[in-house]
């Protein structure tokens, strides 16, 4: 029998914009090596006691294989994937969740009450397994992301707003970044863009020095670099250009991904699913073996979990770097098999949780894509 471990939470408050009553948040840090049970005791206005027990699964220290549920853009209303995610998460079909922005639609709506409703809705699963988040444009509450910053605590980076961080989990170095520093630069200024960029360059350099132990780099952000939906300024016009390449003295992000041989990229924002061929700076590599020892990052657009509005309309023809696309509601399951193989599946809610797309991305020990590989590639366009 495991010995009990006592940890004490710290109570702090924050106030949603435009609302006078503060929210209460309990913050506790646990570094123990095993799963935990939390007994949550509350008293109502009549001093009646309610005792609720939560059993939370922590990740083993030496985790070589695992499954991750990845998605963006999930709301309280029209949250088509919610029940599937809860059911399969509780059943152990994945070990943790990565939500790449646009939570609840919106956390701050109705003075934060919709955020409370959203957290209660997902409580059956996020009280059992880790729930990692990154901010999307809908987390902007015109008060510098107050709800997002105060409702979640992600791994520390020296920044206090949860908007960028990294963590090593088994053979994968996970990096979460904020594209919203770019999206709301006119509102909040550009200092956070430079803070994040300087942190990223150092982080990826250190991750590459540690490739022998952690060979994969997977990066997740809200707004995508690539997509092929109709009238999507996010992937074809200025907003996309400044995010990828930078402008007006602001640094872009894609060059760092390419230079540092990032393997996998996830994004949401566009309410659809799309798998790309390996692509770098609009040049793509396609072929029967394109996903073995890829010569560029492999991007997945997974923003179709279920937002408050209808899905995106695809362009009549896919962009040339698009390998597969679907407008079904759903989410992505990433299976880290070992140090050399990762499997991706797209689960369709419209088709009763059928797998509508899957691919293995694999690489030999020590493989890192480089410009020399892209120059030599016979099918690189």
C-alpha cells in the first residue's frame, strides 16, 4: 500500500473583465512518482459538507511509448468531440491531452461563467489525466488573457502567462508557443514576441544538443503556417506571412523550426483537419517514402473538435503541400511508439469515431532534416 502524501494548495483569486466577484483558484504542486488521489471538501451556505474524490494518473518517469489526444477549437456549445474525448480519456485510450487554443468559446464569456461551465464539463477526464493548453485568439479577453493566465499553470519558462513552454516526455521534446503575441501585437505591444523568440532559439538549441536522449521535437501552436481552406487569410495573406517570416522588425517562427529540424507541428484555428506533406518555406516533398526520414517538418492542422460556429469551407483544390484533408468534426491521436516511430490517426465524430486518416512518421536513429537533404531531394517542389 502506498503511503499518503500531503500537499497543501495555495488559494488565490482573479477577477474576470467587467465582473466584480473574484474567481477562486487553488494551486498545488506535486512532484511525487505515483498517481494521486485528491479529496476535495467544500461547505455550502448551510455548512453541509460535500466530499469529492478525484484520482489523477501521473506520467511515469521513464515513459518510452504513450498516446496523446491533440485538438484545437473546442467549445461548450457545439462541442461535437467532447463526449468522445471524455469517454476515451477515462478509458485510457490516451495518456494526456494537448489543447492547442480556443477553449470554451470563450473562457471569459458571461464574466467567466462559461469558463467555469467548460471546466466542469471536461472535469471527468481532466481530473484524471494531464491537460496541456496553449492560448488561441479566443483567449483574448481584452485584458491580456486574464482568464487563461489564471485558470491554468503550465511548465515554468520564466514567463508567467502560460503562453509558451516546453517539456520532455519520453522520446519527444514538446514545445508550446503563442501565435497570439503576433495576432494581438497592435493591442498589447511586441515585447512578448521578442521574449518568446529569444526563449525559443535557446530552447531549440538545447533540445538539439539532447537529441541522443530525446530524438523528436513536436511543436504546437494555435494559428497554422499551412492550410487550404477558402478565404483563409491565416494561411495565405499578411497574418500568415508575419507569423511565418516576420515583418516590420518582428522575427518570424518558421525559419527557426526549419533550422532546428523540428519534426512535427500541430495547429488549430482553422476548423478542419489537414495533414501536410513535409514542407519548408512553401517547398514540399511528396512521395511514397516522404514520411520516413522526412526532409522538412510535418504539419497537422487539427482544429475541428467543435467550435461554436460551423466548419471551414475548403478551397476547390488543395494546396500542393496538402496530403489529406477533411471537414469532419474530430480530433487527432498521436501514438509515440518508440524512439524512431510515431503514428497519427484522425478520429471522425461524424463517422462514429472511425479513423479517417492515418500515417506513420519514422526516422532512422540520428536523422535530422537539413537544407542539404532538401536540395538533394528529387521530388522537392
